[in-house]
C-alpha cells in the first residue's frame, strides 16, 4: 500500500477562539509546510506543537493523519469545505481510510518509520477550528476520524510530494474497529478482545476498551 502525501502541516499552539467564555489555546490550526523536507522526531514533526500534552501529543500521538478519501462526504453530505489541515492533521494523505489500515501497521516516510497507534477521538477544539459546532459529533457518528502514528524510527522525510509506503501489515484490528470499540454501538466480546489485545494499540485507547469489556 502506498499513500500519496498531499501536505505536511504544522503549527505552534495559539489562541483559536473561546469556549465557555475562556480563551482556547491549541495547535490544531496547522498550515502546510513549503520546504522540501522535515525532521520527524519521536514526539512530533519539527515545527509542530501541542498545547495540552495530557490529551494531545506524546509518543503515541506524535503524528496525526487524515485521508482526503473522506473529503467528498464532508463536502457533499455535510457542506464542510475541505483542504489540507481542515481537521488539524499533520499529514494529509490519499489512498486509504480507517477500514483499510490497521493498528500496528508500519509505513516508511523518507528515513522515518511510522506505526499506527490509535484512532483520533474528536473534541471541542475541532468545532472551533472548523467553525462547525457539529463537526466533532459528525466525526464520531461517521467514524471518519483519521489516525495517529507513533514514530518507530526518527529521520528526515519529504514534506513536498512523496508517499508513505506500508512496510509491515500487522493483521490487527482496523482503525475503524478500534474506533467503534469505544464510540460505536455495543459489539461482541470477541471483537472487543481482539481490539484490546492488539500489540500496537496505545495504552490510552486500550484502557477504555478494557473497561467496556468489563461492563459486558
């Protein structure tokens, strides 16, 4: 599998608006890079930053990717114009969606190797960024969430053009399965156990799946 790289997007935290009368600081308002290459470290892409490290960033959320394969749905069905970084993603990609990539899959991007660690859980900052109060709910209900990578190998990567090439297929649960394990309707015990046991799954995602298992 080869995912075409349309854009690499970064930002430092800035005030993006207000929520409940308070200023909101976030790194979601990313902009495309205009240089040829960028360094990918264990925690982020050079030039990128997160405001609240308790819920964003870190080893398991180093790089966020969103597929343009969802743009037609957002634009035609939900009247949300799309462009690179509309969803606050670092990598705007083409050629896959949450059903065709899996937790633990690895992709080579230049000298860097990225491993899918978890889906994205939408929050209120997406509503502010898109100026659409319903954006987080629509992302949750549709499962068009994108995914996070951890960086298995640091290195320089192309920022203009190029592609991410899958070099390891884990055989684990798809990103969509992992998303539905938390946000979807109740699923069978075996399916939940498959997600919970996925070796590459971020611990922050594994714990709520485990709690859902305990509740069955």
